[in-house]
């Protein structure tokens, strides 16, 4: 691939504040607040709306020329004041942007001052530093989770808090979040999931417009997370840099054991999760759920001929790419290209850990954009493309099926209901792959069998 | 109190019985002579004679009511007609304190299959399984305990099979108790059954996740049922001393605590009668030793703490314990100084429970009061004479039908906490593992020891001894008080308490002082009667004579 | 929240009863037996039953409750309880010397199939039953009906055992009182005497279960219906049966066997039921209603008119025994309240027929009887649409606290308060007491919760 | 207004009412911090305007976000090159922010121009460029000199004003192109189309109409735009300006610089569409053109009206709320809705100016709420309180409408259906009808009393 490109063409990543915003959307009665220009919040809103098809309110400190010169303090305070007045949130998650960061605006200072004249029962103010130029939205997400934990968890609490477990689920869909909760319930292991936008970003139709949609990680639970018996952190890439994770920070501050897992996508990675939960709870989990495992294996068997040896091109957030590589490799496909805009430096190493067998011709492209992926694709000749909607052009050009998942999916319905996690998620993804391949086969055959 | 006088009362009493009854009763009734060799032998844990009006309850009461009742997050489903579930519904002061509003607490609920005649005729297993399903759908508990009541045993519902089936189907830990009321001769059988099933189905399933226990000194407290908040004050006391309470059986407890009891490094046993089986089995399977303690009474509590500290042999812990004792004792002494003069020398009788009749003597002794008669409602010989007699307790028809689990060291989890040498050393320091001396050695010469006392005998001895206060339960409460004499309930503490540990001791001193000195007893006679001679004689007057 | 697992989402249940609004037969039989003179109730079953029933009754009546048991063990469960009952009869007559032993069975002895009459006659043959001493029995299997059924069966058993007709009809009026408090039985007798009617209340716990302290314990003491009185009841001119569930069976026996005509009435709780009771007395005795009773009635109605504003349209939920709920609901409707929910665990269609009639003008009212008509269901209804008042036994306090609804303690058992056994709820005086309780509950809540500016001295 | 809806003090003047007196709607303000405005930023304004120029290279100078969020998200189609649908970013990183990004920008441009051979390049400055002080102009001049194509800086730092300032920045960039091309061969009767972005091919339709009435088009700005055409746009005789908000500035500039007059038109709705053709005809004072226009209009209207009547049957009397980017579009929509028998109860825009709102007040029925730069809360509040049946807006308004169970018609740059012209009117009517008449509204929260899952008796 031509690394000599200076410009990023059709980026395969988004900016840090988006990740942070998503986290804050996943907290009970919490208003995300971007410290920067109006555009940041507007763009991110429309991007998230087009994916989740839900209202996504994100406040902004609406930088003006003056604030850029004299600092954003007044805007932050005015902004917070207005938000509190209008939305009465229980918490406000403030994420910085390239603008405020570059100005070196002292957000902590602003907040300190604001708190001084804020009533004591005012909302929690959480801040996270997310300069867009530092990394991608994935890192923004991780940073925000850590910030929440560091700023809200009370390390002073010593009362034993009945065998709870913290789950840091990484960027997964609302449907995934619901399912992960269900799995934990299967072990009757009370789980605090942070963030949890399963309701806030996939809610029912309303009678009254909710200022802030109901749902989200209960704020009253978060201070206690330091008393949990363990923290489970999803995402091999995220966890390959533990010092950035909330789990790590909790271990350091409160001595909560941290359990680092891959995203529970596919059979093996999900098995790891079940094992962890079983070990923690001393229970075996719901037999009903375990049946799904059997069904998954059964599906793998039924479908293996259609997928074996099929070449897959996978792109998206690094954690997701690793997870998908694991699933499709165990299902008998060959991940030939694994690409991501992220630049952890661990992508290849982690992928090789999850592959069923070593794969010399595997192309791992990190820090890649879609122009790069395009070029790689020409030589890699994939049979199927797996990732978010942004790969459509590529798929179209190659005339290969595109399996839409991850974020964003804004050219199809139901992005928020796509399941990636657990045995059921694996089943869903597997079926979609197999059917896509069958479709293609059917379409491209001149006979047009109706029986495959 | 002279042995002669006691003997005379005993004879008088036995004379009143039909011969067969007398023959049986006399073995359960002795005049204490701790010094004599060979040691006296009392008959205990034998059938109650029909019609005699005993204090005793049934096996179910011991199993569901006592041992399992206080646990908040096991859903206790009573399989039988409605009554049994109803009477054990919130009637045994089991206070509990969930960690948060979200945590399960089924204590305020009563779950029953409410068997109807057609269920009795055609069998109730189907209804039981359906009830379990409904319970899981509505409440989603971690575990469900199913309790058989009398008719279930007869119609032959297999609660264990049904439970197993539902466990496999739902993943919820469902286990049954064959605690039909007629099994055994008293609550005691129910305790044993509860112990067995908990050990088979719960203990050992837990993980470190389920329990507090980051600290060095992990202890499981057995036989503490949190009447009136005893468990709460003990939790605080342990906290103060830096001892981690991983599990309590079963005051203020959870399923997870039970499940993880084997993770403790020491088991301490309070109510020996109701739970010593679990202590033994945990030791056999996991190598966790147990010691008998008593936190009823200030001195006793100090003694118990020192025993624990000695067991761990950690100087820092010992120091901390001593410090706590000094602090607590200061307050206790103050209080005692005020109260003792007002109660000293008063006469007490206690007939209650399987350990309480023994434990509470400590408190009365501290107050300078005199115990002239005591006995248990459902204890065994070892609770009277000490565990040394266990080998020669003969198994009869009623004890044989309760399973003795055959327990072996767990291949993975067995970890002896102490070497034989260390155990020796501890014994030398007065910390005897799995040892209990029983009640009789600690009672004065000439005092009465009566097992399973009945109403008739109660009236007799009261008439003869004129005690100042009588300790028993709700059924006796108003009987005694009609006589113009206070009765202290030691099952439910008359809704007072807590009485455990140092704070508890002070509460107890005050309550007893109140009961003895309250003026209400003086008003029984109307003034216009005072002058005339009376047919009735009054306890108080006689006491004053 | 104490009942934190209770949600408004109602799932119909078939097998599981949660927080029952009833208990089992024997406890009722035991209470009924305590209303007869020199009688020792005996529970033919495991020790636990007796122990539980004594405890429950003691907690409610705050009185000694003496009763014995056959102390079944596994052996007896297998070979039957005959030996136990024989031994019991011997021990009881030797030690406790009652005139009558009132044996009631339990689910255990019923399932075994012990034949009580056969065992009793065996006891007689073996001379275990002294002269002029009796053993009465009632079959009270716990898996049929409820504690109310047990009460009815035991009263019936006594009437059946002793009432005889000589042919000479006396002036006596039998009143089968139903399961009411000692104070209520006293009140019924008082009303009878005010009416100058010669009434026999069966059973009569007014003294046995509410005894003055004398400094001496008496195993039986005064009070309770004597065997002689029971015999005479067969010649009475009429029987007033108060309460369909608890009283009718005994009344029917008197009717069918001794040809004493019966008049079926409700327990005289509240205005209308008391009116019917007094009218009935008036008719059967042919005597005028005395001024004193007129005055009591007048006072009651006066209180009602003085305070109607506080009652009107208040939503009330009730649970407990049908004989108590039916007249109570009628009373609540009479004073303008809305009894919107009512459950009783005691099975029987009669409850539904009566309630339907009483509540015909309150379309939103919901009531149920039977196994799953329990307090869990009631609480779910309340969660779905709250009420202003809760009326029932002590177990309601958990709902009351969670939902912040005042609880009026009424019915059986009340084990966390006192007074219910001393002060009547029946008759006009009783109704006044009920009104006072309702009123205070409503106003206390208002005073406790209203904003300061709304807090007023005068109501 | 329901008490549940709190309106910030500072926002009150920006909400007015049609008919009667009452103060003018305040506007052209900066969005209040913390009020969740539907507006975007300066960059967004510039990007929107220039995006459709298909043969130009659009490079976003800044961190990756701004480019990522504007990658191929609009329906502005091109009859030829597709270069505008690519997203190019200098993807600035920590070190660039510290040491400056000019160098990276330079190398990026050079490489991209070599590969994609664009007719010109636009370089958009984003927020931080304004702070780290890269001399973007210098870089552009340098590359321009080296590569021999126009490389135009677009000063669109997000925080330097509102979306409108973004429009002007774009206009300035266009201004630099205009006048540099060769105007020979341009007919005396000729126009430029300003302010149509060829969403779903609308520009093509309009071009076709003008062709039919004998008016050739020189340049379309910027729908299906080409650099070369734009460069010679000053040769046209008249500028026909739609979307006044974004393009009036350019038209004004061309009038001053080249004496080209301009007229404001709108292509939405039958009246406005016809009106635009007539205006052009009038301008050229050519009876021939006017006749052709009349024939065209007659033909189109007679084909369209019957179909519209069908829709109208169902839509008669329904209430609509309009909240779109430009006020001028709002006018057309109000009229278009009237044609469908629908009443507009709320009309607002992100960027309208004083005169726009005055005009709006007069145009709308008395009582209609007029609102400037509304936020989600206000919009939802009004939708609820005014009993709106249909909401017309952009992607950010859609979920508000849907959540509240209100029909929605997408009328922003992301739509894929042509709504302009006569055919557009049919499409518009069809979309409105399809949404407003859907049965699903029976099941949503606000109407749920009609379709309960459980009937509580």
C-alpha cells in the first residue's frame, strides 16, 4: 500500500469527542457537552442520529472568535448554566475538542470555578480530554469511561457490596448491551455496565418529549464500582494498553481485580466471558443461554461448506476487527485484510492470537484509510467485505457483498439492533455472512438455482 | 438450694404422672451435681409425650424457621397446605439489611404451594414444579429452597427430584428439604436436615467474589440468627477488631455467604445445637477448624474474641482485640455498677432453645442473679454434658431417620489451616478446637436441669421455687405473667435486643432490671382487698417475705 | 422498600401463593374450642402445628393459649396416630383435668386417615375418659378451606355433640357469633341484654380469651359456653347465625337436628349490619328497641354526618376473612368510601355474590377469593392504581409502609398492636370505634404530610 | 405553551408569531452556549456551498473529524467527475499541532493534485488552523504556482462566526474564480443558476426548463458545478439566485464587480417555480421567452394539478411545522403546503435574517410561530403543543418528529428525491402524503389511548 500519502483519504475512523459523547449518552440523565465550536456537536449529533435513529442532544460551548482568543471559560459556564436550567441533568459529561485543547483552555479550572457557585445538589460534572488529533473515537471512548470511573467512583467506601461485577463493554450496540446484561443475569451476578446506552439510544416511541431519554448506567451505582469483586474489560486492543482502561484505574485505586477479555464476539471469545462469569459467581449460568452456544456450533457445522476458504476483508475499530477476525476465522473463513484507522501498534499481534491457524498472506493495515483499503483490496481479492457503511463504495466497486455492522451504519435500518456479542450475536453475524455469500452465488449464477 | 429440697419436688412431681409417663419423664430431670463421678447422665432429644403440653415445635420449624429463615436472598418455598408457610412468615424476628435497594430480599414474603385436597389426592409434584417456575419468572432468585411439610412425606412427592429437575431446567440452584414436621422429635431434627442440605447444595459453591474477605483474618460465624439485631452488633464488633466475617449462619446472611463459608480460615460456633454439623463437615471437607464461642454476656464476648485472636496467633490482632475489649468493658462496667445492686440475688429459671438456656446464664451471672433451674427445649445430651458424650449417645428410631452425610476431604479445596502441632499448642493455650463443655458443668450444685419441660412441671417448680423471673417463649409468656411474675422471652427477646456482645449485654441488664423493678406488678390487688385475708398467694409477696 | 420485588405487572398464577390472605383450619378450630368452658383444645398431628397455633393465638390475644398435641413422630406417621391420641387423652385428663378435650385433626392425621371417633371410643373402653368428661372432635384438614372453615367446623362439632331437643322451646336465642374478638362477644351479649333478650352466644371467648390478671394462673377459669348451656341450645326458639362462613354450619345443625329455626345475618359490623341484627332481635323477641340502643345508633350516625367530607370517595383496599370484609365493605360504602380492592384466601362463591351486590355502584372495584387471591395480588393492584386506606391484619403494614398508605388494623391476626381484643368493632359502639380509626388515619396522614401553609389547627 | 417546556431567557426574542403586531423576531445572533442549536459551524457553511463542485479537490485542513463527518453525505450529484465525493483530510496530529501543519498541508496537496488532476483545489481551514496559525494562503499560492491550477484557501475556522460566515467564505473563494475564464461565445440572453446544489439532479431539471424557454445557462453554482464554467460565470447576463441565504452575497459581489443584475427565486412549489421562469422572462423583456414560459407552465401545471388534488383530499387541514436551514426555502414550503391544503403552524430557519422573518410573518397565517435558530427542546415543545401532523426539516429534526410520533419530510441536503420544479412538487406531495397518512401514527405514544395493548378495566 502506498504509505507515502500524506493526506488521509476517506478516513476509516472518527474523532475522539464522538467516542466520549457515546459514553456520556450511556449514563443515566447525563448530558454530553462538547467544549468547542458548534459544528463539533452538530456533526457528531447528525452522525449518531443517522446510525441510532434516536434524538441525540449534545450541548456545546459554542466557541466564538472572542472565546478562541480570551479563553472559553465564560462559554463553558454559560453553557453549563443553560443546560442545567433547561435539561436538569443529573450529570454533564464535558469533552474537550481540538479547538479548546489547542488553545490550552483550562477546563478543570473553569469547572472548579463553576462548581463554586453551583448549588450542592447540582449535577456531577465529569470532564475528559479528547483532542481530536490525539487519536481516534475508539480512544475517546476508552478515555471517557476511565474519566467517569476516576471522577465518580468513591475509593473511600469500605462497606461490602454483595458480589457485584463491573463490565466495561467497549463500543457495542444497544442490542449487545441488553444481551450482555442478560448473560450476567443468567449468572445472577449483579453487573454495573458502563456505559449502557441500550435504552437511551434505542428507546420506544414517546408520548412526551423526554428532556434526556430514560435509561443509562444508574449514577447511584457508579460510586460503588470500587467495591465490585472484579471489573471485566472488553477489547483486546483496548486492553493491550491497560493503563488507559477504567478497569486498570479501579484496580489501582480500589484494588478491584480486573479481567481483560476480547470483545465477546464469536464462540471462543464468548466462552472466555462465560468462564469469567462462572468463576466469579460460582454458578454455571442459564442453561437456556447455553443452548445458544450449541446452536452456534450447529450453525457453524451446517454452514461450513458455504464459507470455508472464503476471503474476508474486515475493517473498523481495532477491537472490533480483532473480534471479527476471531469469529470468522473460527467459522472457516480467511480474514485476508484487517484494516483500521486506529494506530495502537498492537493490531497484528492481537489478530494473530485469535486466528485459528497462522496466515502468511494476511494483510494487517492499521492507520489505514479507505483509499488504502481500496488498493489492498485489489490485490487481496476478498469474497466478502465486513464493516460499517463506509465500505459500501469499495464493495460496490468490487461487486462483493458488504456485511454492515459496527459504527456507523447509516444506509440501513436497525443499526442499534445489530447483535455482535455473545453466542446469539455470533449466530446473527454468521447467518448474515453465509446468506450474503449464498445471495452472491445465486445472483451470479446464470442458472439461478432456487435451492442451494 | 439444697439437693434434698430439689429431690423432694422431683418426687412430688413424678408422683402426679401416670406411671408410664413418670417412668419416661424422670430420666429427663436431674439435680445437678457437677462434681460427682461418674458424671450424671440426662436423657435428651427423645419423643415428647402426647398431651403433655410441651414447648416444642417441629422439624419444619427448625429447618425453615430457624436455619433458613434469616437468609434474605434464597426464595423459601413451602410445599404443603398454607398454614406452615403462614406461621413462619415474618414471625421469627429475622432482621436483615440488604446492601442496596436493588439487592434481593425475600424475607417479607411468604411463598407456598398452598396444597388443596385434590393435590393431596393426586400428588403435588406438578404443582410444585409449576410454583417454582412461577417464582423464578416473577422473582428471578439465585436459589430456591423447597420445604416439605407433613402431608408431602406421606403422599410421596419427591421434592428432591423435582428440585433437581427445575435446577437443570432453569440454572437456578433449587434444592429440597425433607423436613416434614413429624421427622425427629423436635426442631432439632430440622436443624440437622437444614445443615445437610446447605452443605450438599450450597456451601463450597461460592467464590471470593461473593464475600468480603480482603483481610488476613477470615471467619465464618455459625449459629447466630440475628434476633433483635444480634448479628448487626457482632458484625460491627468484628469490624472493629479487624476480623473479616465472610459468612454468618444465618443472621443477616445471603446465599453467597453460605456458598463461600469454606473460604474462611476459622469457623466459630455460637448455637452449638443448631449448626455444629455444618462446622464439622466444613472441617472435614475443607480443613477449616471450628471453635465454640459465646457472645452472650460481656465477659463471654471478651473470652470469645480472645479465643479467636489466639487462634490466629497474630500479635497485632491480639493487641487490637484487647484494645476493643478495654473500650467496650469500660461502658459495661459503668452500667453494671448502676444495675447490679437492684437485681443482685434475684432468682432465675430458663427453659429455652438448644443453647440459649446455657448462654444466657452468663448474663445473669454477670448481674449477680441466681439460676436455680434450666433446661433446653430441643437440645441433645452433648449440649448438657459436653461433646465428650457424643460417642455413647445411642441412636434411636427418631434420630436414625436423619441422614448422616459421609464427608471426605475435597481433593482440590482441602487445606488444613493448622498443623497437629499448632493444634496442640492452641489447646495448651486453652483454645480447644471442636470442643464444647455443655451447660451442666457451669451450673451450681443442686440446681435443677430439666429437658423438654412441660406446662405441668413449669407450674410445679414455679410454685416451689418462686423465681423472680422466668425465661421461655411466647407460649409461656402470659401463662407466667398471669401469676404476677415477669417472663422474659428468649426466642424473640420481647422485641428488645440486641443482646449479643458488649452493647447487647448492657441492653439485657437494663431490660431485666426494668422487668424486675417495674411497678406494674404491684397493682394486681385492688386496695379494698389489701386488708382482707386472701385465698390466692402472690409470688411477689412471698418473694418479699 | 420492604416488598421490593412486587411490581404492578400482574402475572396470573396457578400454583404459587404469595403472602396469603388466610391460614389453615386447625388454628380456627383451636380458637373456637377456647370459647367453651373447661375445654382443652388438642391438635392431633405434629408438635409444630400446635406450637404454631398457640403462638399465633397468643400473639393476637395476648393471653395464655393452652392446647396439647399428639406429638406425631415418623412412627406415628407410618402406623397412624392412635397410640399417640390414647396416650394424650390419658395424660391430659390426669394432669390438666378439663371437662372436654376438643380434638382437631391436621393435614398429617387427615392424610394418614386416622379415625378419631374410633380412637375416642377405644379410649373410653380403656377407661381413659373419666365420667362426665368428653372428647369432642372436628375434622380440620389444612388443605381444605381456611382457618375460618376450621372455626366453623369446631363450633359445629360442639353443637352437634351436645345440643339436644327436649321438645319444650325456651325463650333462649342462640347467637353463633362468628370469628370475632372477645370484646365483640361481650358487646353482642350487652346488646342482647339491652334488648332484654335471653341470648346464648356460641362460642364465647369474652372471658376465656380476655382474662383479668389475678395473680394466679388458672388453666381454664371462668367463662366459655358450658356443656349444660349447649344442651339447652337445642330448645332455643331461634338461632341467629352471624357470618355465612364461620357460623352457618353450626346454625344449620341446630336447625336440622333440633329444629331451631335459623336466621342468617352478617356479623353486626357497621351501621346496616347492626341494624339488621337489632331488627332481628326485635322480631324474634317481640320486644321494642330500647332508647339506649336508639341513642347509640343516633350517635353513630351523628359522627358520620359530622365527618362525611373526609370519607367521600376515598379508595380503600381490604384483605382478610369474608365474614369481616363483607359487612365492613358495606359500611365503607354506606359512609361514602370506595372499597376498590378486596381479597380473601378463604374460598367460596358467596363472597363474590355479596361483594358484587355491595359494590355494584363502584365499577372499578375488584375483589377475589381463593388460593391466589393473596396479598401479593392486592399489592400489585395497589401499585397499579393506589388507594387511600388499607384495612386488614398486621401483615398489611409492609404494604402500608412501602406505599405510604395508612393501615387500619382489623381482623385476624393483629400481632403488633393492642386494643382489638378489648374494644368491640361490632354494634353501633363498635362502628363508632371503626369510624374514629378511619378518621384519625386519614387526618394524621394529612397533618403529617401537608405543606406548612396548609397545616391547620381545626378540622 | 406547556410549562414542561423551558425557554431560555436569552432565546425568547428569537421566537415570534405571524399576524398581528408584536416585536420582530430577533435573529442573526450567535447560538447561545449550551442551547442545543440545530446549527453547524462556519466550516459546515463553506463545505455545504462548495461541495457540489465535482471536478475540484476539496481538502480539509485539520484533525480527521471535520473531513470524516462531511464525506459523501450529500445528494449533490454530478454528471461527470465524482472527485467531490472523496474526503481528504490532513488528519493533523499532536506534533503537527505543536510544530505547525503547513508543511504537511503542502505535501498533501502536491501528492493529491498529482494523482487526481483536479481542475482546482479548495483548502478548508478548520478550528485549530486558526489557532496554530498555519499560513494556509501562502501554501495555496505556492502549490498553485507549482502545479498551475487554482488552489483556493477557504477561511472556515469553525468558531469564527456562524454557518452564514461559512457561506461568505465560500462565496469569496468562488469570487476568486469568477472572472478568470474566457467569456467568448456566451449569448446575450444567458444566466447563472446560483444557490442550487443539484440535489437528486434538481439543477438538471431546472436547466432543462430554462433551455426550453430559450435561456442558456452559463454556470450553475454550485450544483453539478465545474471550475471552468464558474471561471466564466461573469459572462452571463443575469444571476438567478435561489437559497438566498448562501448566495446573495456572491450575486451582490458580481453585480458590483461585473454589473450583472440578479433576481431571487425559488424552485420549490408550483407557484414559485413558475414565478421564477416568468421573472427571468420579464427580465429579458422577451415576449417570445414569456410565451414559451407560459406554454411550459400551462403544460406542466395541467399534468401536475390533477395528481396533487388526489393527495390534497387526504392532506386537507393537516398542520405542518417547518424548520430548515434557509428562510427562503421556508417561504416556498409554506406555499407548497398551502397547495396541498395544509396549514403551517410553525416556520423557522437556522439562518434567516430580519427581512426574511418579516416576510415570513406576512406570508404565514396569523398565529403561526416564527422561530430563529431553534433548539431540540423548543421544536419538540412546539410540535407537541401545536398538534403538528407533519414536520419538515433535516436529519437532526427527524428523530424529534419520529419520537413524538409525527410524520416527517426530509428537506435538507441529504435527501435523495428531487423536490424542485413541477415533478419535484409531485415528489414532495407524494412524500408528505406517504408519511402523514401512514397508519403507524396510530400506535405511537401520543395517540396510544386509541391503540392500547392492555385495556385497563
